[in-house]
């Protein structure tokens, strides 16, 4: 699997080459926001495909045969290829999944870079009166703190939208989770799960200004309990 060549590195997505799309984003006049939306759509498509492949590999066969698995050996106890699965199909699925995982890592890095660009192009906030209700400027220990994630997608009518969060906000703290927390981004779901229908304080940095809001995780008719997507920030 380590020898997998990324289709992202080759400029290919879903069987089509990026160069066939025409000129570069800059030559086409694509804005940073439009580029970000395109990258997010590609990320979502990759995640859906990976989920479908993983589900197939983990599911029992039509006659309740053991699943092929993602990393399970394809050799039986006697040293022969398993006869209860389609070996060629399983190998193809595993190879595709490995490629998707590589593509996803590269894509997330480009999303992070594009988010920084979008953020830098946002108009400066003139006053707190232009912030959503419930959001306040805050000068405290977070002013010089590092962000551990960037909010790159907020769904309409979601708890994240109601809280006044914006695309490009840099997440400084989510409850007690911050950049100093071990594996900070993966610690967020636990905080969400333990605080359904309860207010969680969080702080974000927006155009250099620290904004503090409360978000209430809850079922809302869309995916997840927050309705936003977080991209990890690689600390240099």
C-alpha cells in the first residue's frame, strides 16, 4: 500500500484529469472562495466513496461468509487463497481505498492553505455590532493562543450557524479543548457527545479578533450535532 501513487498528485479525480478542466484557477478567474468550495466538494466525494468501500469490505458475503476486511489476510488457514471471496475485487477495492486515503490527506492540506487565503481576503470586522448575536470580542489568554482547527464548512440553520460561527474561523478553544490538548481535534466529539442540548463555550480567532460564543449541540435535521466541518491546523 505504501507504493500507492496518489491520483491527487497525478492531478486526477474520479477518472478525469484536472488539466482537462482547462486553464488554472487563476486564469479562469476563480476566487479563493470558489476554489475552496470545489475542494470541499471533492473532499466530501472522496469521503463518501471511502465509506462505501469500507462498508462493502466489512460486510458479510451474500451467504453470510466472513467479510473480506480492509487488512484481513486473503490466505486461508491452509495457505491457499480464500475461496469465499472475490480476491481480485477485494484487492482492487483495497487499492482504491489506499489511494483515496492518500488523496484525502493531500486534499486536506490544500483546503487548509486555501482557507488561510480566504481568511486573509475577508473584509476586516469594523465593530462587534457586525458580529452575530451572542458573539463578543474577547481579549484574554486566547489572544496569543494557537488555533488547532479551522472551520471550513457551516450548514444553514445548523447549531454552528445559529452560534454565529463563520467559514474561516480559527478554533482556539472548544469547551476545555485547546491546542495544548493531546490530539485536540479528536477530543472534540467527546465534548459534543457529553453536552447534547447543553451550551458549550468556544473561542475562535476571526481577522485577528478573538470571538467567544456558545454552541449547543443538538439534532437539527442535518448531519451531525453541530452542522460544521473542522480541518486540523498543522502546527509548524
